[in-house]
C-alpha cells in the first residue's frame, strides 16, 4: 500500500517569496491534515479536511497561508508571502473516516527554510 | 484547551536499560491517547494507543497505560535497543475538539551500544 506522498522534500526561499507544497494521501482516506512542525516542537495542526470540506482551520494564519483539496484527494498548501518564522517542516497526514481508530498516516514532510 | 506535556529530552541510555518517558495531559472530555514515533529520516508513525481509562497500549515491547486519576500516559520499555533511537511524541484526540490530534513537544531518545 502506497503511503502519503509529499513534495518537494526541501525548499529554500527568501522572505516575502511564495511557496507551495503538495500532498497525495493514502487512497480511500477521506480525512487529510496539514501540520506545521517547528524545530524542537511537536506538530501543530494547521488545517483539517474531510473530503472537500474544511473541518478545522482555526490555527491557519489565513493572511498568508491557504490550502485546498480539490476533488477530495490531493491537497496543496501555499504560503504567500513567507516570513522567517515559517521555517519548519510541513507534514501532511491522512486517516480513514472512522477517526476513533486514531491512526494518522504521515508523509515524510516538506522542509521549508526561509532566509 | 487541551494540551499534552512530556518530559524534555534528549534522553540517552545504554542498550538494555529500562526506559520511561513521562507524559501528562489536560483535556475537557474523554480523550484517546497515543504515542507516535519518528525514526531518523522517516515520517511519524503510530506506536501505540489507548482509548479509555485503564487501557494499556503495547507494541514492539513498548507499553503505556491510560491513567485517568493522574492524567498520565507514560511510555515504558523494559530493555531498549539501539534501533529504538528516535523522537517520541505523546498525543491526544478529543472528540469535543473536533477530533484533531494534539501533540506534545517530543522527546529525543538516543541509545548507546
């Protein structure tokens, strides 16, 4: 079974530039998450999708971050314009609809460095 | 709001030593509790879970018991191996918080041969 795919693995940009990350979840997983993991900290949820719809985006900095999940499958997370404090690993995860299983399947992450 | 607090690392042990990584939580409802592990160069993966009080989760020789009275979910292993070197994250999910998973800050474990 293929896992969660993310790209790019690494990205270096200058502040005020834009960047986009792509995620392809495990086939059949209705729920998709984007987490931000700053060095030395645990992952922090940015946005959660259930199929096409947003379930929770309360911690997404909407002035600069945006995310979409077209057709309920792939998802893209965009940052525009980037700030120094956005340097982090952006993790995508997916899970089955039955959340009580509690298991999220994570991709390897996209590491962003903002100079 | 809900939160997870785990012991700070790094933790360095010799092979075959006993391991405990402490985790306590704060939640308004009745959360499910998890330990996730991140091996070097890999994504996070579920290690074990417990969904109600007094449940014990176990996997790969690791165990953790859901203690409601002390709001704790400490991770233990009787004899660690070099291959256990990784970052361990305690986490909870609470249906009253839209089922999102909240993670602790992580504990880096290094095992010396």
